[in-house]
C-alpha cells in the first residue's frame, strides 16, 4: 500500500485545511482476487485517478470501474476502500461510511480502511467512534506520530484535554520538536483558555520552524480567542508573508472580515483563494456568505450552487443555499428541498435543528394553505 494512510490521519487533524478526505489507495499491488477481471477493473480505476491530467469528473469513471470490480469480487477491499474515499470526496459521507465499514470488516487488519472509516465517522459527528478506531490503530502501531496527533485533536474537540495533551506529548517523544504535535499542544491549551501558555507554545514552534506560516496562523487564532481582531489580522498577515499561498491564513483573515462586517474585503480574500484553487469549496461558500452580507442574494445562491455541482452533499453549501432561498429569494419549495437534502447528510448541531424547524414550518404552511 502507499502512504495514503498518513494523509488520511493528517486530514482528520484539521479537515478544513485538507479540503476533504485522503486520496484513494491507488496501488495496483493487491491481493490475488477470486476473479482476475476485478483486479483489472481496480487497476484501471487507479490509473484514472493517478493520471497527471485527472479532473474531478474522472471520479465518476473511477466510481463506475470500482463498482464493476466489486460486482466481480465483493471481497476486494482495496476497491471498496477507494470507492468509499471517492464518495467521501464528493460529500456523500453516509455512502462512504457504508463502503468503508464493509472494507474494514473484510480486511480488519488493514490500515487504510480503518483510518478512512475513522475520518468518515468524525465527519458525521461520531467522534467517539473515530477515537475508538484510531485507538485500535495506535495499539498496533504505537509509534505512529500522525495517529497520535489525530487522537490529540479529537480528544481536544471532545473536551478531554488531559488525553489530548497525553497523545500530543507521546508524539513529541516519538519525534521531538515535531511541528504538528507542538501545534496540537498549543491548540489544546487554547481550548482550555490558557491563552498565555498557548502563545508560548506557538512562539516556540515559530522559532523551531522559522519558514512555516502555521505557528503564526495559530497565534492569530489565539488573538481572536482574546477578542483582539487587530492582532489576529497582523498574525495572519505574518503567516501570508511567509507563504502567500497558505490558504488557511487567508481563509481566517477573510473570516475576521466577515465577523466585523467588512464583506467586500472578505469577498476579495475568498476570491484570492479561488484564484489558487478554483475547486476550494470552503472559499466558495465563504464568498457566498460575503455576497449575502452585501445583499447580493442571487449571486450568493449561484456560488452555493457551483459548490453543489461538484459536491452534491456539501453540508455548508446546502444549508446556506436553503437559508438564502427561504429568507431572501422567496423560494420556499426549493429551500425545503435543500433543507431536506441537508438533513440527510448533516451532523448534529444548531444548523440541523434550524433545518428541522424550517422543514416543519414549511410543512405546516403547506397544510394550512
């Protein structure tokens, strides 16, 4: 197998920064299948995905080939894993979960399906299941630094700060001075509201890796936690001075501008991100939010629709489009349809509660008409 398992774990640490799940296994060296034609189909799909000219539309061809492979050999777990990852990449997380679970059941000792399954569980809001899977992985690979960092992030998200710090420190014992582990220590202290300690950790990380923009981005987020938007802006500027293509800092800077109501400047930042990566769904959703703030509701809807053409189940685009249709464009039927689609894939949270209420209100209005 390739090193894709490490990419999967790394994306689990901060999915927004990775832009989706890890790439498929893409490895023609698979077990001997019951039907050699299944392997041929799998290899063909791998070649499509590995092509230097591969386009997002090629995912559909790869999905077809992988399904054909599995029809010939349902136990070809490599094909099922890749199918799950592709569904995940398209935003069809529940379908991805089903395929990855079957891949894991078929090959319980294989790393790739276990790690991809953990990411999918996390994406659907089941943090405990993701932790359980990663703990299983760490038990058999205790010196896996990225898995330790991922577990630290998940425990931090769940408020288990002692466990988060324990995994991050274990990672630092594996590789002293590792930037990912140090940043996770700082994030945990920030989550604990120990902002001075967090700053010290991030400043040390910046000294250890003077060329990396990431510590400065984290210092910006800590400044935001203090309510100091001016300092946060300066930190994000410093990150971008080190790497003008560092999308996370530009996205965070745009987020600050949205927060303070500077929608025109925020839209400019999101467009800069899209110049570098036209398929950046987060930036396109952010641009939609900025346009909505400017009162350009039809343009905002168009941005969300562009996201949904590539990622039909992108939860942010579905929700925001439905809100714009309901509140600004007087399209209650379309809003209801998009809220219902959102509810099929949405994790629990305030947005899901709002969507459920909106659908109920729409049904009541229809019943009373």
